[in-house]
C-alpha cells in the first residue's frame, strides 16, 4: 500500500493537481485523495496544504517527494546495470542541450554512439538555460549541456571546459578581414542573433553593458541552422561557440574570429546532472564520451585562437 500511495502522491505533486494525476494514472480523484490521506496518517504528518486548488507541499511533503524521485532514479539505474550484466544494449538517454551546441559535430557524436549501441534510443531537447536546468532537476533529462555553470545547489557539474563565443561570418565578409572584433566592431554589421532569454543573448547583453554599445540584430531566430545559413550566405554576422560550426569552419564556408571581452573570453560549457542521480550504463557512457569530446574541442579552440 505504501508504494502505491507514495506513487499517487508523487504524481499529484509533480503534475500540480489530483485531477491531472487522475487523468494520467487512470483512477478516480477520490482514490488519489484517499491514498494520500492514508499515507499522511501512516507518516503522522501532513504532506500537502489543505484548502487549495493546486497541490502545495509542506516541508514533509517535499522530503517525501524527493525520496520517491530518488527511488525512481535509483530503479532506473538498477535496470541499466542489469541490462549491462545481461549484455543487452538497450535503454534510453534523455539529453537537454543548449541550442548553441547543436551542429554537425554534436550530431556526429550521437550518430557514432548509436552505431556502437544500436539498441539505445536518444532524445535531445533544446531550450533556454533555465529550461534545461529545470529538465535536469525534474529528471526529464539524464544530462544537461549548458553555457557557463549554474548556482542551483541540486545540480552537479560533471565537467566544465572553456568555450568562448566567436564571431562567425562568410570568408569574404568584411568582418573576416579583422583578426578579432570588439562589441563596437560587431555593432557596425548586420547581425543574426538568438532571441532574448537565450543564454548566448544574455551573455552578449552583459558585454554590451560593459562596452556601453548596444547591438541591434537585423534577424532574430531561435534556429541555429538559420543563424549559420545567414552567416554563410554573407547576409549577416552571427555569434556562437565555435563547436556549433566546426564542420563549416573546416570546410571553409565560415570563419571564426575572437570576440574581445574579458568575460566572454572566459565563458565555458558545462555538463551537468542532478545531484544524487546515479548515472549508469548507457547514460554514463555517453556522459564520458561528451566530456572527452568537449576537452578535445576546447584544446582545438585554444590552438585556433593562438594561431
């Protein structure tokens, strides 16, 4: 009874209401309410605040919620370990990845991993940094890949490597003739940038304040592909981490130039997961691969800037 009641409580708290939990689980709202009441009676303490339309947890409720979420994560880790022991390479990995990292180089990593592990299904979600951190916290993603780090205490940073933002443009664009650019230089060109709220734009915004120079992008898009296409066609200059356009840079259809700003030069990429969530099996293997690749890319960036 305990496990069943705890599961009903968890779903109601996670979804925010007993009605939504009822729809998901397929039992009556009264059953969920009764199970939560019995669970509270057994624990001897209230788990939810009464008299509200939506679920609001008490301090005891938050402890019970975290306990059950850790149970679910540990169960998933156990199943991954058992699959490894049976040498059955099946399972799934959920990734939460910043839009700025999605490019051919990242796709090649995922493609290579799945060719070596054909039974592994991978889901890649993108969004703002705050959305990605939330997904990791809520166990919607095993691994997050974000700009810089986060102060969220329940997030563990597995690896952090340098990855400064670069100015990307076509080889014949006037910006390509400059060895490096300042924010003031950047303001002279037509720009294609992500929307406000995206981490890249926030970092640039801080640099604009320091330089007291304001960027007015001609084209704003959340599509990384459109940003690269606009820069490759020579219509605009864009700003992305170098790893977002490794293939185009190697082909010579885009060039990367350093953006001069003390803070931008020290920006990083971090691999994160929820503190307390044990990653085993396929998620652990992919995390290790991403960590190794990030270090390789970071070293390549340092050599490219030095050259």
